[in-house]
C-alpha cells in the first residue's frame, strides 16, 4: 500500500475513534497543520469515513477545491496539493479523473 494511502487510512481511523493526532507528525513526517487540515476535512465530510476505496482521490479533490476557494487557480491548487503529498500533479489529476469517471451516472430511458 502506498504511504499516502496508509497515511489517510490512519487519519481516518483516528478521526472515527476520536483519538489524538499528535503522534502523526513524527510517524509520517508531515506538518501538524497538514494533518489537522485532513482530519478537519474528514470530520466535516462524514461520507469520507465510509469510503473503502479511493479515499485518496476524494481527499485530493476536496483539498484542491479548498485551495481554489483561497483564490488559487486549478493548477496552483493542484501543485500545492501535490507538494503536500510529495506526488506529481499528473498522478493526482489522473487519480481524481479516474475516481469521477467511475461514479454512477443514472440514465433513464422512456
């Protein structure tokens, strides 16, 4: 399992259990601000806690939208998120696109 997915799964476990996130800074070598930002996103968007697959794509997408709300362009937000996760912009963009293409699209015919 990739270290970023493991990181997100661990935060998910801590958020659902109501445990402290302080040790994460040392375990995953991430800033405490970044850790609490993701924990806050999960707490505010409870549906994330039910996800078994694509948790990383959902978090990437939410972080990009949050960055864009702070007057950043899509590309600027993408670069910021990629840097926080130490991933390439292309990887994140493809991960989000793949997740969104798999969402159920209901079409009714008469």
